[in-house]
């Protein structure tokens, strides 16, 4: 059973948190957003609290909560703090853990370290979230190359958005990375509509490696 999974994406704002909430709920696991930049409105952890349907205590506290909705390296500077890679050590807890990055892979945490460097240290299996809209072929294939260059294990692709069959097929064929499923745009977006969509769209066995 794959117990700890990193959720990353081709960009910010593409649905990593919503997908993470759905996955954490399906796995009856825990969720961790180590670095949160932007505190106005709901944080990612609060979204997951609202959508995942998990028991209390399953959404772990962030290590860094940064005020400005900017790249973490800059948001940290504006808050007068420095993000230290050593403080991003993996929590040890029973059960599955869904870990969400911040933005895309090459996002800096400080002036020396990018998020992908942390993922390379962790060597945990990764799910790459990607839009289906125009532009995603380039973004997704570039992200896959970056993961492969660092031997970061990639479980597969979680597409988010309306079906664009040839785009999804093209990405899978060029990369050889499997499509785990596609989460459509949900309206309304609720815990129930999310759980139903995740159950319909994703094969947990493909994700956890357990039939
Ligand atoms: N499947 C979906 N159905 C409806 N709305 C969605 C879906 N996925 C994402 N959204 C909406 O799109 C916006 C961005 O989604 P989300 O916060 O999950 O992005 P993100 O990739 O986690 O961003 P960040 O890089 O800031 O963590 C949010 O308003 C969210 O509610
Ligand atoms: C603020 C946003 N919601 C995310 N938390 C951080 C996104 C960082 C993106 C950096 C970049 O790629 O330019
Ligand atoms: Mg998010």
C-alpha cells in the first residue's frame, strides 16, 4: 500500500487542493500542506477540512503559513522569515498521507531551494495534476521531464477539467505516464459531489498499487 503520496501540478490554481481533498477522503487518510502562501480567504488546509469528509485531526498543521499570496520564497521574505528545507521533514503517522506542494514543481522556497528539490529528497511517489485546456501539453510534458531528471517516482496523471480526449491521449503517449483519471469541473463543488466524482473517475488500485 502506497502510504505517502505527493500531489503536485503543472501550475498554481489548477485544482491540486480539490483533488487532494478528494483523494484524502477516498483513502481515509490525512492531508498535509507544508507551505501555505496566502492567508486571505480559505487556506488549502481549510478547503480540505471542508471537502474531504475526514475525521478531526487528519488535516495536519502547515510548517509555514505566509501572508502574501505569492511564490513562497517571496512571501516568506515579506514576512521576514526564511523557509528551511530541514524543517520540511516528513511526518510519521499511521495510514495514508496526501501531501500537497505549492504551485508547480519549480516554485522556489527560498533563493537556493525549489519545491522539486524537496520532492527529490523525499523520493515519495507523485501524482501530477494537469489541466486539460490548451497549453497543458507543454506544461505537463515539461513537468514530467523535470520529475524524471531527478528520478522522482511518478504514479500518473490526474487531469482536472472538461475532457479533451486528444490532449489527454497525446500527453500519455508522448510521456508513457498513465492517466489515473480526470476530475471534471464540479458545480456545485461539495464534499458529496467531489467524493462521487473521485469514486467515478479514479481507480484507487492504480494510485495505491493495491488491487
Ligand atoms: N474539480 C473542480 N471543480 C470545481 N472547482 C474546482 C475544481 N478544482 C479546482 N476548482 C476551483 O479552482 C480554484 C483553484 O483550485 P485549487 O485551489 O485546488 O488549486 P491549486 O492547484 O491547489 O492552487 P495552489 O497552487 O494555490 O495550491 C479554486 O477556487 C477551486 O475551488
Ligand atoms: C499563492 C498561490 N495560491 C500558491 N500558494 C503559490 C503559487 C506560487 C507560484 C509561483 C510561480 O510559479 O510563479
Ligand atoms: Mg492548493
